[in-house]
């Protein structure tokens, strides 16, 4: 007999229904628990996004600042000192040759130091550029596989191959001069032409390229666009965190949520740290460029022009034929130096405010004019004495010392400020990640405590 009474649902059918209703309530944003869970998920994602963006920004600027100090600055300095050492070697060799016979020990020591310094700097620059730059053949003799290297590597190859040739020719000139062979002057002219025609242009090319890379790395380290985006995002995240706190206060009637307070403090600290580190680092790097590398470059270019003019002065006396092509080169270097608008001394004055260099240059010009008057008037021996240890030599030495002091002072200022700028970013990327994780933990703690009240 079949009963007409329906079977009531038992526990086996009621429990799944309750579980489904509970799951739906967790996802239903119309309920307070559902909204709390959605808010928690949003704040966690926001905190992680802030950490990733802030860390990437910090890493980009830190990497560029480190590149300025570790690669771009040393390469630029190497190139500058190669150029200076070669120019000084040429001027010293010509001046020592004027003495005749056995050259002065001081001049010989200075010349050898210049050649050794140039060789060391070429090797150092090659190591920094990598194995592709460390070549020992001239670019014209390289096969297609090896010519894929950088242009700076080709210039270093030219210097590596040409420096021993230059030194050998100067050595031959000195040997002939000791025993009174007139052929020594021809070897010295050939060596000077090699240096000016190939070695100095290669060194100048490296310096121009590496100085451009130094400027580019510095610009990347001090650039504003990405930082501005990051700071705007951080302020926006802070505002959303504040609005979440206000909403939670109205819903729960609790004025303080310690988890969100921890998240807010961590976010504020990371935001201030990022902005402060960038502001300090940027100021240091900009100061390094404005008061360090830019004036040092102006002094270095003026110094090279002075050294080349000094070599021209000596070579004219060595030729002993009056105003020759080397005297014309001296006049060209004098016009390049200035003073006057657009000249090298004007750049020194503008970047470093050094008036003494200009006064010393004009004193040397006057001494050189007096020297040429002696030589053209048939007083060759007196002109040589002026160039070796007289008025012209004294004026040149004073000008050269001022330029060298300026270079060293501004290079030291650049190194100090650039390292300060780099150090400002130390640990910043890691700090941003840690701060974002603290924000995530704070949000989870603060909102889970409120969610527990609805269970």
C-alpha cells in the first residue's frame, strides 16, 4: 500500500543547499561580507601593483646612476686622458728635441710617463667596452666577423696599433738627434703627423662618443616621466586606501582599523622614500654634470689645444725656416682657444668662471709673439732659449698648470657628486617591494578581522 504522504527533505538535502547559499553570500556584493572580500582583493592588487611599479622605477634610475659611475664616467675619463697624454707626449718630445744632443732627463721622464699612461688608458677602455673592443689590428685589416664591433672599438684598435709606431718614430728621432743627424727632425715631424692625423682623431672620437653616453646615462638617471607616473599612481593608491577606510568606518562603526593603518603608514613611507631618494639623487647627478663633467670637458679641450700649439711652437723652431706650416697651425689653435665668443676659453669661462686661464693664455700669446720676433730677426738661439726656459716656457707652464688643475678639480667634483647620486638609490627597489608586502599584510589583517564578525 502506497502512502500519499510526501517525504520531507532530510539533512542530506538541506546541507548542500545551505552551503550553496553560503558560497553565494560570499560572492554577493550586495552583502557586507561580499563587499568586504571584494575590497580586500582590490586593496591587495593595488598594493602589489604599487610595489611592482615603484620597484621598477627605482631599479631603472638606480641602474642608470650606477652606469654613470661604473661605466660611462670611467670610459669618458679614459678617453679624455688618452687624448691629453698623447698631446702632452707630442709637445714634450718636440720641446726635448730642441735641446739637441741628450735630451733633459725631466723631459724624457715626462714623455715616457705620457706614453705609459696612454697605453694603460687604452687597455682600460678596451676592457670596459668588452672583448669586441680589445683588438690589436687596424680596422682595415679586420675580417667581416670582427668588424661587427663598436665604432669605439675600432678607434681603440687604431690607437693600440698606432701608439707603438709613434713611439718608435720618436725614439728614432731622438737617437738621430743625439748624434747630430739632421734626419732626426724628419722622423719627429713624421711622428707628429701620425699622432695628429690618426691617433688624436681616434682619441677625440672615443671621447665624443663616451661623453655622449655619459650624458645619456645621466639623463636617464634624472628623467622625470616614469617617476611622475609612479608618484601619481602612489598618491592615487593612497587616496583609494583612505576612501576604503572611510567606507569601512561607516559600515562597522569603528574609527580605527589597525591593519589599514599599517598599510597606510607603509605606503606613505615608501612614497616619501621614493620621492626623496629621487630628488636627492637627481640633484647630485645634475650637479655632477653642471659643476663636474661639463667644466672638466671645457678645460680638457682647451688643454689639448694649448699642448698642440706648444708642439707647433717647438716644431717651427726645429725646422728653423721661419714662419712655416707649424706656425700657421699655432695661429689656428690660438684662434680656436680665444678668448672670444664661441672659443674654448669662452667655454671655460662660462662653465667654471675662471678668468686666470684667459689672462695666462694672453700672456703666453705675447711671449710667443716675442719668441717669433727673435727667430725671424735671426736670433734663433735666443728664441730657442725662450721656448725652453725663458719667457715663453714660463708662460706656457703657468697656463698648462692652470688647465690641469681645473681638469683635476672638476673631475674630482664629478666623481664625488655622481657617487652620491648613485648611493641615493641604494636599496630603494627592495624597499619598495617590502613596503608593498607590508601593505598587503596590513590590508589582509584589517579586513579579515571585520569579516570574522560575520561568520
